[in-house]
């Protein structure tokens, strides 16, 4: 699917946006208050600013939130990149994209563009992105090789891919990880390497003890050269260590 093929979904996206906008009159919608509370609780353990720092997201960056869900990271990314940057909020669910678009419109956040992806292609523009973030969504990808290949095409040379997901032990069938909404980091590393990505950093993840959930955080890079060959004098980046977050309270997303 070409990046512009997603524009064919614009009428459906607009319909979803209108439904999201008129479902409950503004202001003071209970749904919005619930989302704000959930996001504030998530900030306490997810530390989105440090995630964006680790991916090198800065003002003017062009990034994508693949599997954006309710838009938690989408809006954090939009705040970081500013009006001079761009955030592609991608999901296969047109309804959640409608809600993200409605919120962006209400708040005047013009740097967010909603993109309806499909199972094997997020529909992102080729060679345009500085970074892609996939949070709590990689385990859901049935066409993971095709998705990684599409993300590779969308990234600039040297662009980074961050994958945060719920950790589990290896050794189970792939369908089991999809069913239980978690995945071993070892399997993600194998998938990424097979699709040409370099492991840049294995950063400490996030723990939410009261929910018995532990998240890993892997950062990959698209090679600077087509075959991943390093130019003469290239220096490999060292392992960066982020502080492990252990929080007694807070809620996580599925």
C-alpha cells in the first residue's frame, strides 16, 4: 500500500471524527476526564519524556506512533516535535483514529495526522521518518515481517525504531503471545535483525508491580547504508542506560 492510499480512508475517518466529537457535548465530557486521569497515572511509570529522549525525538522531528490507540504517546510526541514537526498517528481501528483526530482538532494540534493502516502496512510515507515508536502493540502484529519491512521503508537512514511491550518468557507458540498480549524481547530482536535492523540499545524497561506487568524497551536503527555496512571511521554507539522505573501505583494500558 502506498502512503497516499490511506487518504482513501479520509471519508470514513471524518465520519469517525464527527461521531467522536458529538457523542457527548463539549466541554467536561466524562470520557475525556477518564482519559486524562489514565494518562496522568501512566506518566508516573511510563516516563514518556525519557522514552522520547532515548529515541532522539526533538523539535522538528518527523515521527510515527504505530498502533497509537487512544493517542497517549501521539500527543506527547506532538508536544515534543512542535508545529515544525510531524506525528503520524497510525492504527487499524478507525474509531480510535477518530477520537485522536477530534482531540487534536479541539486542542489545535495541527502536527498530528491520523493514518489508517492495515495488518501488513502502516501506510507511512517512504524515507520520511526520523523515528517510529510501537508501544504495547507489537505483540498484536500477525504480519510482523511485513510491518517491519514497511517501517524500514518509512525510516530515513539512521532512523530509530523503539518497541515497548509486555515481557514474557520465550518458548511458546507465536499465537500464544498474541492471545496473552505479551511477547519475549528475544523474539522481537530476532524479528528486527531478520528485517535488517541493528539493535542500538537494550534499555531498561518499566515495571508496574501492582499490575504484575513488566515492559521491555528495545531501540533499533535502520542502517546508515543499504546493506548495513558502516562507513570507514564509523563508531558504534554505546549502550545507553535508562533508569528502571518501579512504581507502587498506577495503571497500564492493555
